[in-house]
């Protein structure tokens, strides 16, 4: 309940911020990029498009980091399960 309330409050504050600062999101400017395999010059880009693209790049980076963490934990769990099985088998042999 508290989590849902906090998310709702953050959403409302975000909507208020966007409506009060629309001029920032609607402004446009020229963008140029020149890298080894791709280049463009004087492309008119809206600030809102850059914010959306940045958001999705952040989401992708977070998902990759979370995936790496899940794989590492899974490997550690498998390793510990093998150790537990080994210790249990040794204790059963010694217990006989």
C-alpha cells in the first residue's frame, strides 16, 4: 500500500513538472554527430525525443546489469548446492 502510494505521488509530481515546464521539452536544436561508421549534421531534434531515448537507454543498461547479477547469483547458488550435497553425502557415509 505504501509502495503504491509513493509511486502515485511520484507520478503526479512528474506530470505537474512536465506541464509546468513544457517549453523545455518542446524546444528544438541542431544536433551533429560524426563517428567512424555513421555521421549526420544539422539534424533538428526535439528535447523530448532525447529525453525518451535517454530513458530507454537507461532501462536497457539496468536490465543488462540486473541480468548479469541474476546469472552470478544463480551460479553461486548452484555452487553452494553442490557443496551442500557433498557435505551431506560425507556425513551420511560417516554416520553409517
